[in-house]
C-alpha cells in the first residue's frame, strides 16, 4: 500500500541526501530504533526495539541484530551508547563470527568502546549483541552504535534518522514495484489479468503480494498472521486523507456487491477509501489468478470489480465491486508490488513470481504484457535499505525484498519477458 505523504517527503529529502544516507567522514552514529531487530527472542522475556532503542533486555538467550551495508572492506571500530538501571552487565558483540565483550555500569548514557574488526568484503554486516551476565534487573538500555575505521570513510547504508517516521518505514523494508509497459496497447484497458506464485518458505508474515494494481486501487493477497491470510481489494477515494471519517458523503467509495464471506468497509492511514477482503488460506508453491475490471458509468462514476480464482475450489470468486465518484476512466497505470507491512519481519526475505499478465481492451482484444520498469518506494530511493531486487527469470517477472541480501537491482531498470502464448480461457461476459 503506497503512502502519498511518505513519497512526497522522500522527494524533499532526496534533494539533500546521497543514495546511501548522509554520513560523517570516518565516523557514523547508527540509531538502533531504525536498524535493529530482536533476532532471537528469549523464552520468558519481552525484549523490544523502540524508536529510542532496545528495552526490556533481561535474558541471556535474547539476541539483538543490527544491520548496516558497507561499500568497501577495511577496519571497523565499534562503540555503543547505553546505560544500565543499576548494577553491572557483561555484553558480548559479534561480527562475522568474532566476538568481543565489554563490562558496563553507567546509570546515564555513556559511550563504551567495544573493539575493532577487520571486514574483508563489502556488503551487509550483522552486529549481534547478547548479554552474558548482569547484577541488575536488565542488561542495558541501548540507543546507538558508533562506527569508525576505514569502512566509515566510504558510504554506509542504514536508516539515518526518524524524520518522517523513517524508523518505522525502515524496519518494514523497501517496497518494490513492477510498472507494466502498455505502450503497445492502443485502446482503453477494461480488464487486467495476472498470476502470482509465492515460492515455499517465502510466505512471511506481513507480506502483501499485490497482483493487480491500477491508478485508483490495488488487488492481491496477504499474510496477516500465523493463522490468517487474506485476498484484499481496495479502491482509494478521490478525497485525499488518511482518515476515512473525513471523507464527504459524495466522495465516498460505494460498495455495489461483494462475494460470499467477503468483509467490506473502509480503510485509512495510507490514503482512505473502500476495502474488501476474503479470509482465504492460500498456499505457498501454488499459483493464484487475479482479474480486475473497470468501466465508466453514469454521473461521473467508475465501477471497479475484482475476482480471485481459487484453484482449490476450481472457480472464480467475486471479491467486491465498488463505485468511485468523480472518476471517468478505464484501467490506467497497471502495476504490481511486494511490500512488508510488519516491521518485526523486516529482517526476513520474501520473494514472489508475477507472471502471465494480460490486458483486455474495451473492444475485447487480449494483449500480452511483456515489458516492465522496476521501481521502489521512498525507503529504497533514499538509500536507507538496499535489500531489494526485481527483474525477469524463467519467463516470469519477480520481486524480492527484506532480509539484508546484497544483490540488489538498480532502480528504474527495464525488463522484458517473451510473449506467453497461453492466453487465459475466461468467459468474461459470464463474470459480469
């Protein structure tokens, strides 16, 4: 789900920040609120990463991981800003399998020097922290790491600060998009068909695999929790706000119909409008089909309708049909995306194949979509997170994000796949 204000803020920030985040030569301060996760949670504790850093660090089996990407090998000298609430703690810090230990006892924030490592290769590194002994109630409250050495003489990628709530966005990870090239489609597009296959093990909690995006909305499938998965279809209101209660009656999205067991209502926080979803236990490793329709109607409205093909049931399921006021259009700006909406899982990689895309014009002509432009969101464009990729492989487009892998794809790279001769066999009139 794209956030308009997030994008605007990024455009402003990009005017004065390089592609890796601005850093001081030879020394950087890494705020833990936007760059850390609890990578191993204790059995009995409640460790957390907050905007101010690490809290509730009580148990020795908990591990905090912090991630930065260096662009050149060299020496890395590490220090930490922290305090203890009482007593003394022993903390172990590990990079590339080499550990160093410090003893800390200051009850006010203090900079402790940890030690120096030799980093042999550029790329993401993990700085892992674990408590080994304490006499107080907690190991420490930790807010920042200081990185010095020759690795800091070059650019380092990390979430620099919390301007524009970037700790939240940074921990979610970069969203990445497929922007479909419709330059060879000469008529208005009335239908958009596509398929998604999520490889086994990539159905990470917080993932939204969005299949059919258009200028006014989006349609795809999510992993909402360990027990819940959704097929989600939403249409933005023409009234721009993050609070659906502010939308005037004449600018609200109108629900015309919905499928069996489909929930329908409003959404906010990232724009506002009409939302519908079906709780559906889709499976990784299977291919799912998505179909969206748009057609202008009377009184300056456009009707948008979405269907989802359930292979387990071997039939198309109606999700919902919405009327959007102040709109007279067919489908424009077709796209797909992959995002993570759960900050706690921003440390885990997820990937999906997006394939067999077709546009159907208002005259009924099916046109295969074979070209796309790879783009990213504000977090990617400002360079705070570089663990994203997309492209074409085995005749399919793909998107991948999160998990701090190094083989990222250059933003705004075009990709092409061969024409797929397997045109979907769908009776579109029967669906209407």
